[in-house]
C-alpha cells in the first residue's frame, strides 16, 4: 500500500491554456503517481460557474471542467475541498466541480451543501487497512463566505477534531488529518505557533499522520511520537493568478517548491515515508532534489526555533515588517528610481504592505 499526498493543486489561468493546447505538464511525475494505490490532493481551484464569483474573496481562483481533467494525469483518488477558495465561484461552481469529481469516481471531503456532508470523513478500506481521512479548514485562512452562503465548510475546532480522531481510532482506522491552517503566515516558510501545539495534541489523541496546506510554501515536517506532521506541502501546481485586472505572482521560488510524501502503512499502523521532491518550472512539474534540501534545512531551523523560543519573535518581525518593505523597494520599476519609490511611500501604502 502506497499513499501519495500532493500540495495545493490549482489548474488556474495559464493551465487552462495549456490544456486547450493539448499539453501535458505532469509527465515528470505521472509515472511515480501511477505506481501509488491512493493519491490525495488539496484541490484549491474549482470550476467556474454561470452565477458569478464571491466578491468578498480576493484573489479568486477558477478553472474549467476541461482543465480539471488533468486530475486523471495525476491518478487522483480523492481531494480535500476544506479550504478558503471553495466558494470563489459560488454554489454553481461548487456543484459543477463535485459533479466532475463524481463522474471520475474521485472522492472529496471537507465541504458540502449541508453540515453533515461537510463533516463526513472519507472512509476507505484497502488491503485489509481501514483508512479514515478527516479534513478541516481554519478560520484564520479567511474563507470570506457571505452571510447567505449555502455551502458549509468543516471548520477547524481542536475539541471536535480530537473527538473525531478518538472515535475513528477506537474503530481501528488509520487516521489521517488534512488541515488547511496557518493563515496568519500565508507565504511564510515556518508554521504559526499554535500549529505544533495542536499537532502534538492530535497525535496524542491518536492521529497517525497530519498533512497541512495553505501557506503555498514548503514548510517543515517533523516526527511527533513517531508520527509525521507536514505543516504545509506547498504548491504542487499553481499558475500566476489573474483577477480584477491584477496579477498575483506565483512563480517566485518559494511558491514553486513542494515535496510529495509517499506513505507505506502497515497493518499495525506503523509506516515509512519516501520523499519525492518536485518543482514547478514554467508550469511543468519536475523532480527536484533542491526542494528536498530546502525542506531539510527548514526542518533544522524549525528545530532550533523550538529549542530557543525567543527566536520565534524574530521570525514574525521579519515576516510581517522587514521582508514586505524590502520586497517593495527591490521591485523593478523602470519608471521610478529607488529614491522616488521610497519618497512615494505613505502611511496607507506601508500599512497595506505590512502583514499586520
């Protein structure tokens, strides 16, 4: 039994064009994924609908049913829909996406048109192994659902999560958590302070494996009492986001790195993990040993931060204050010199840059 986990999957914008041209950007990973019994991913981008978009959400993502067929290239078995972009294309977009998944016999979890459907775990039995997948989205990722939204999300509540872990563990399931979390550090290389704390709680309750998403960056992974916790797998595939005449650049180095954990569980719920590192190179997903080296380096730094707690305050300060200003001033602008850009900074612009 081999179970592969993919990071954020988004066939937005440029991927739509690639599909229309008949291109296959996943040739570099398809053979590896085809050898897995299950492939689980975070489907971040849903189909466009005919009813408009959720104007409360910025940026918004959308794709086409045609581009969604790229899931076939990835041998996808199931996806989590518990994330902050699930209502970008309103109810119609959600219904179209679910219809596509069902037509391909791809399981989904974490969202639905009723609370019961959203909270329902994905239960599978393979090779005498009972698998339970529980999927949740943390409010700090800002789903921004309107008050009259007919869609329900399986919201992150540590008490509820602990109870569900215990319930299914007692029934003999190999319990996997799929968590969309860490919204205050979206784009960051390290998790928020609550994430390792909650991860320890969930492992103590019986979780066998925790797979995180949302940051769009490859964050550290660690073993807790022999169980792996991946705080964020980063983007598996993502194109630059075009919305309201703006472009959000997803081609920066940190948004193009990911690692695919391939888990091999045994009947006694012990397991081994192989790491298949990948990188997005001009939308093509290829194997990249550099991504694995970066993961190991971030694991080491995260370990130091855990041992020396005051270091934690340095990281948020850099993330929220210094890095945004340096990035703004280092942007190339042929019309303005660095001096003119510096003089052009006012309180409103600075406030919008800082992640406060």
